[in-house]
């Protein structure tokens, strides 16, 4: 059972226990029974705590069903008052003290939440967020301590525990001290929380005006003088989409030009990988228009989005679509690309892909720059990496935004493929590396995805035992690395390293990830199957540990071609081989599989015996066609393309600085010219 499946089952069981607890409280009101009510109340508290610690999606479902955290606490408090009213000989003082205590506690909780909301609202009103730029001159104070802000609703709601325990104690013993001191304790803790929060909240609200903030940002940019920008915006902000930016970070860092990253959604900063490149996040178009970068002449766009227009309107900048991977999907050759000055593709295949779209783009707009991200890939030696246990990586794409763009093989053939690999006469190791969005749109894809994982886990269990992937020593080491990574990735008030530069932070994070990847492979049995859905190991690391790729029509296949290893693609439409290869250029050198996995034996035979690899020479041709020649390296071609376009930008739009008196501290340097 996969992690997500276990979390879902655990969430369901805990939710069931929570519901039974509330039913028990209701039954105790009807009986009435102090013992039943006390036990049921404790059970609801424990279930609530377990539900939040389980990280289950059940929490979202409860919230959507109007049974969220606040409602659950209000129901518990209402049932307490109902229970007090159900006892005939109970002193009215208990009900009065309980009611007053709950009302005061509720008022203080509202005050606490209102103060924090004001702080977050005012901070969110700042025109930008940055990383890697020194804006100390703005005097922006730190937010209140994380303990006061993180999960504050849960923390303040649980302050009713002393009051409820005191009320039940008084009902059980008849002594007024329990409910009195319980109410006083609950209200006192709530008052203390508000008093502790106020000084930090007051500091956090000392903010510059938007005009002052923009002026200071422009001062810093005038000092740094960015020349090339990577611009990214996306409506659905999550880690699954930020790979479009993260894949270009190291390439940006190697440019001769001074780069900067421009984001539009604040939430994207959480998922932006470590980089030494300065970052600015400007949510509102009106503020972005006031950001001055007089030397900026090139802007790179890894994605197509509506808010690209806010940057495209800069007339003195050359705009370039670089995409986030070359493939034969429709998204890789879009008529929208006509708005860009240039379109950078990996190789001749990208040029042909665009030229097939009549009247969309001109040949002069297309520039072949290779794929600089592929530098870590190791080239095939002509034999499997491990002669004893050949490795097959199955890396299907996801189901797409619509059925028309559904290229995934997971639904029709994924499970059958894995069964066939497991049943092969030669023992094989399987790496299952699905697209991060697999199963997000299609329930059928999600079901097939879970079945594939179950098959691999079951085979591992039969061969190595149930605990094959539960090495305690490795888990502890990975946990330590994850903890250190989290510490380095944290910035602001929560950071343990607030004075660490972004360059130093980036070096440490990448070194730790390299250690985590090495530990991942070394900690598992050599022939164990892998289900890779996390950041470690990376896709390219999986490529280096595999001998054969089986995939779909996607940029994953194009990247794998750089290794020259055998690969196979699903032809799910049943087209004749020649027609399919003609339509999908990445299939030119591939072994083809149909929906019944026919053709798999030929692909495996080519991997195990190079003399049967009839596609070897075609892969060499295809690599040059898809990704360009090996010399000069793609990192050099990418850099040269940026330099050339920047030079043309300077010729078309000579640099005009803002009035010098606006930036008296700006060094009077000549603009950097690319070689």
C-alpha cells in the first residue's frame, strides 16, 4: 500500500473515530452519563490531533463539508452546555461559569485571529517580495515568532481544554473550584497569548509605503543592473508546476549576463529552488510597470500564461520563449509563440515542429540552443550498467488538461506493462517515475497509478520481505539530511541561518541533495524496484541508473535520447509504424509498443544484447536532430544565444538610465557588454 493510500485509509479511520466520539457525547447528553461523556470528549480531542498529524486529505474533505476545525470545537462546547442542562440537580453556577468562560475565550480567540490577519494583510500589501537583494534600508521588521503564527487556530481553540475539564470535574465532585479555576486558566492563557503577540505584531506593521518600497527596490536594481530576466507566472501555484522554472536555474547561473528571476505569485517563492540568482516577486501589474531595469534587454519565458503580457509590453526588451522541455506535444509548438521575438529550441526537431504551423512563426525567430540541463546525463557504453540486473525505467506522462491532450499510457497499458516486466525470464529492476501530475485530473489514471505501485511493492516484498525499503539506518540518515535541507531552505524569521548568502545557501543545499541521492541508491537492495515520486532521486539520476526507458510522447523521451540508450514509446492509437514515426519525431529511433505491450520483447532484447539493437545508429542521428550536436556544448550555445540577442537589444534600444539624481549612490560604471 502506497503512502498516499495509507494516509487516506488512516484519515478515514480517524474520521470515523471522531464521528463516533461526537455521537457518544450526544448519547451521553440523552442518558445522561458523565463517564460516557468524558470518554467520548477525550476521544474527539485525540482523534482531532491524530487527524492533523496524519497529513491526510480527509481534512480538506471535512472542511468542504462544513465540518472544519472551528465547527468541531463549537459542537464540542455546545454539547458540554447541553450536558450540563441535562443534569437535574446541577447547580446553575456551573452552567453560568462555563458559559461566561467560553464566551470570553471565544472573544479573545477572535482578537488573536484578527491581529494576525491584519499583520498578514498588511504584509501582503507590500508591492514585492525579494530573495538575494539587500533591502535592509526599508527597515521592514520581522514577523512575530513562528510559534505564535503557525497553526494558531488549532492552538487557540485547544485553550478550552482546562475549562471543559474543570466543568466535568465539578459535575463529578460537586466542588465549584474545578470549573472556576478551569475557566480562569483558559481565559488567562488566552489573554497571555494576545499580550505576547501584540509587540511582535506591532513591529511587523511598521512598513514602508508602496512608493518608498518601489524606490528602494529600484535603487538595489540600479546597483545590480540585471541584463536578462526569467519571467514566470502560473495560476495554479504548486511545486508540480515550479519545475518549469527550477530546470533553468543552473543554466541562468552560468550566463555571462547578469540574470534576475521575476515571479508574479508570492506562493511560488516557497517552491522556487535554491539559486544564487536574485529574485523579485511582484504580484500586481501596476507595481511591475514601475520596476526599473534600464539594462534589461532579454526576457526568457518558460511557460505560456495570460500574465506574460505584463512583461511582454516592455518594448525595449527582446522576449524569448524557452519552454520547459522539447516534445511532440501540441504545447511545444503553439501559435501563441508568435508574440515572442525568438523561440529557443533544443535542435532541428524544434525548428521543424514550429515550421509545420503555417503562418505562425518565421524561420528567423527560431534559435537552436540545445538542452543545457542534460549535462549531468551519462552516455551509454553499449552494454547494461549492471550485467546481472538490467534496469528499466517506466516514465509515463500525465493525462493532460483535456482528453484530446491525453498522451499517458498509464491508463490503457501501464499495469499490463509492469506485469510483463515482472514476468520476464530475465530478472529486471523497474524504476517507476511518473509525471508529478499523474492522477490529478483522471480517476482512472489515479487508480492505474496505485495499481502499478502495488505491483512493484508486492514483488519487492516477496523477494526481500516487507521491510525492504524500511532500512532504519538509511531512514535516519535521510531524515537528518531532510532536516538540514529544510533548515537551509527556510528564510526569514524561521531561518537558523539568516545571515547566509544565497550563493552559500545554494551550494550547501545542492551538496546535501547529492548526498541524499547517493544514500538513496546505496541504502536499497541492488535489484529492488523503485517508485520515485519525490524530489530525490531526480529524473536524470534515474536515467543514469537505468538501461532502457519506456515512456510516452513527452519531453522525458527527448531528454533520454541524450544518453543514446535504447528506449520504447507507446503507439496507443494503433497507427502504422512508419506513419507514427513520421508524426512523432521522437519515435524515429524508438522501439514501439502497442496497447497490449507487443514489441516489448524486441526492446528488451536490444538492451540485453547490443548485437540485436537495430536502432543504435538511428539514436545517434536522432540525438543530433532533437538536441543538436555535442560541440559546442549546449551550455555554450545557450550562453551565446543570450549574448547575441542582448547585443541586438542594445543596438535597437540603447541604454537610457533614469535621472542620475534619483540614484546618487549608483556606481558610475559602464554597462557590461557580452563578449
